[in-house]
């Protein structure tokens, strides 16, 4: 699998990574063994980037990653985690050195790593981006040798652009997919100019862009696609990219004729994301080895045509933009 530069860090990553939210929790039941099998399959397929967070299963995701990496040995992949959402209440004032140090130290233990490759602020309150306090704390943790680099995971383009004012930020993680095109309009070029990596999350719009869902699809009680459609637990944009379910299904059908014959819609959706050079890595999740292998295979899909890209944009402008463009 070819690689892309991870911003100005000097590191390279495969364009497809492994998003480890689903193996942690809130995506329905995934056994420990199935979670490990999914991650093993991803790494066997050549993937070299793993994204997790300390709150995914309250550390479960990080511990599964540590166990798999210990079993495999050899050169370790690039592992990114996140910190901040363990705060209760989750307020900007909590993003200080004491709390971030405690969170990072816990992730070091969970991941069995003395120095974490990348720690990202985990969708903090917007006010955090307008202060240097959290970023000064991360600079201190970097000076201690606890982290190699740090970045941010954001909800909105405006937050991402504000984060670029902090010189230590090496990466921005943001929702970017066929239902969320706004980041490419200005943010991506700003990030490229500053050598900041882009991590594209929620690439399949919580599974909608696999093309397999219908109006009758149901989800387990512990699946965020059941309990967070209106933002009851966290930002609603994380669930189905914030698009009303019926509208999203209509858009999927409008996109379906654009998918080259024989190609799974999920692979088409992932390849669409990778058409932008600013994207360092896209992080689809997987709950099984089969899903992980299918995600990795998307890296080999040929480039999409200009006509296809324009047609996809037209679907977005007509059906999706009215529901998301002004919010995120």
C-alpha cells in the first residue's frame, strides 16, 4: 500500500487507517476476539495507522490495541489516541495540565507505551481553541517525553481553523465524507500550507455510505445510531454525519449510479475522500476481519473522474448541504 506524509512530522502513513471506536463500544456488541481479529486483519492488509481514544469503551479499545501489538511484535504502527472527554463536567476549564497529564498517563498504561505517538484533544469545548492553556500543557507533556506529537479532533471547520493558530498542532481530525464536504472548501488548503496533517473520520457516515441501510434498518440499544440521532449523548454530527436518516437514504440512492460497476459503495466513498491531497489518512472503523480487509482494499481503487466528482458534489448541494453546511 502506498503511503502519504503525515503533515510536517516526517512520518508516513497508509492512506487508509483503522478507526478503533467500534471495537471500544457504542456501536453494538463486538466481542474481544472479534475486535482483535478486525485489527489483526487491518494490519495484515498493510495498514500502518490506528486511531483510538481513552473513552472508547472506557479504555477497552486502547487495551485491545496493546494486546494485538504485543502479539504481533516487530515494527509498531502509528497509534493516535485522544484525551479530554473523561472530564465530568466536560468544560473548557478542565483542559489543564493536571487533568491532561492524568489522562495521557492512563493511555500510556492502557497502550503499554512510554511515549504516545500522537495525542489529540478530543472535541473539546470551542473555548479551548481560543486559549493557550491546553496547548501549553501538551507542550509540557511533549517535553516530558510522554507524547511525541499532538493534534486536535474537532467538530467544526471554524474550530479547526482556530486550532491552526497554535504552532504545536501537527494534525486535525475532522468529519469529511460525501455528506460533509465543507472542510475541503478552505480548511484543507490552510492545513497544507502549514504542514498540518488531516485525519478524516466518520468516512462512511456511520455506515450509511456502505449503501446497505434501508428505512427499516434497526440498531442495538447501545449503538449511538440508536441513541444519539438528535445529539442526546454527544454532538449529533457524529451520528450519520448529522443528516436526517430519510434524507441520507435518498442521497445514497442518488449517489449509487456514480459507483463504478462491481465496486462496493463503501470503497467508492473512501476513494472519494482520498481524492483530496490534503487528507493524510482516512479512518473507517471495522467490527470484523472481513470489514477491515474491505476497507484496506479501498486504497487500491483507481482515481475517480472529474465528472464523477462533480456529480457527487451536485448530490451534496441538492440534498445534503441544507442540513449540514451551516452547522459544522
